């Protein structure tokens, strides 16, 4: 462990973590933490020793030039602090790195040591999984916890999953056993357009995080990027009749599955959230626009993202043979745990990840 001096005394700190790899479809979760770090200018105060947790043949170091001097960046996990002012000041401890290759229990114990030393009151772990969700609909974001009291007080799902898991599931359980309240937020990324980045899924995670910790998050250009991403995928899907037909099938299945959710209570809850953000009595829309909790986008200015677009692969119909990974290393939605490998199953299954 490499510690840097000068960590200030924190105000009601919340630890927000995300890890590249299997738990990060479309890079949505790691990009969300990177966005927080960039918007609030986080200061790195610690980094875990790379040799303790990473296989360098799997996650290779990189060489770069700094004023003609060759330097090496090692794959690791870094911790930074961001100071959030305003009427309700609250500091964030941001954890961003790569899913470790080994010694997961020691890895989690180190992170929990920092959480204890800094007085962290809540740990929120962000993840993203591949699912049978159409890109044209709001991004489903599910919140799960192992703590039944936390599930009740924060309106979350209590996980009942049994089976293989990733570092997100391991860290959440480690927090539970250590008596640290922990929540996992999972965004479902369309499996047929899984290439990173996915700004729409990142935006959905940030909105759910904003509601969870009652903190206004500046979004910058992210809503415009998310809108441009959707427009680009719309155009690419329209060029292929097979893809367009498949997307329509997912839309119909999603709409049918969500009909029971359109209850008077659910509509009232969403309307109250809208009013809070509009009148400023709750987490408000930051400059640059805002999405709904689920990542649906407002009718704001559209712009194309630089670098061009990549054609989404033709999707295969869901079936038993679809158990193979799609190439992003992310968990799939139809598994009982989003961390667990499995097939992409019936549309709508990604709404209830269990870990």
C-alpha cells in the first residue's frame, strides 16, 4: 500500500467504488466514478500496491514519455477525495481501479481499512451488466444490498443470490460482515451494442447515485453525449432490418413487462422526483441538463460525438447457446447475479440483479 499525506477531515463521507473488467459493461461504472473525480477535481491520497493484487500478464503496465523520460504506469486501484460544498456539504471517497487478479479478501480488507479510518458512513459500488434491454428505452438501474434494514429504509432489493460472483459482490459482502452499510447499483447495457463508452448508462448510474445519497452531481456534457450516443445507435440499427426488428421485439417485451409498474403509486413517485429537481428542493439538475432516475434523456441540444461510430453486431436470438461472453468481460443480466456469467435470457430480466 502506498499512502500519500494530507487527507483532510471529511464531512459525512460516502465511498463510491467502481472496477474495470467483468463488472463494467460498456465502461459505464468506471466512467461514472471518473466523471465524479473530474468534475470535483479529486485528490489521490492512496494507491494499493499493484504487485499484491494484479497479474501483469493479464493487466499489463504501460510505458510513456514524460519530457523525454520513460515512465511506467502500473495497473492498480487508487483512492481520491472530493470535497462537495453547498447547503448540505458531503465528501466522497472515490475508489477506481481494475478488478484484482488475486487476493480478493486482502484487497477488500485494505479498502475497508481506509473506510474505517476516514469514517465512511456508506459504501456504494457501481456496476454494469449486459442485458436484453433496448437502447431506445430508459436504462434500468437496480439497487441491491445484503442488509435487510438498509433494503427497507432505502427502498432497495435484498439480494438472495447464490453462485459465482465478481469483486463487486465480494466487496459488498465484506462490507456487510464488517458492519459497514453497502449498496450496489447496477445499470443494464444493451448486449447488442456493448462497445464502450455508453454515456447513457453512465448517466443513469449517476442519477440513481444522486438520489441515493441526496447530493447534486454536476453532469457537464454527459446528457448531450448520451443523446448523441442514442441517435448514433438509432441510425446504425435503422441501416440493418434484422437489427431493427430485434430492437422492436425488445421494446415490445420491455413495455409489456413494465406495464404492472405503471401504478398510481409509481407514477406519483416519479412525479414527485421531477418536481423536486425542478424547484430545487431536492437533488437538482446541474448545468448541462439532467436525465431521469432511469437515464431517460430530456429534449436537449444534440451533438455528434467525435471519433465516429461503430456498427453494432447483429444480435443472436436469446437461447441456451448464448452463454458465451460477448467480449467486454461484463456479467450478463439473465444470471441471478450480474457478476455471474450466463446467457442473455428473457427481456426484462436485468431489472433485478441479485448481487
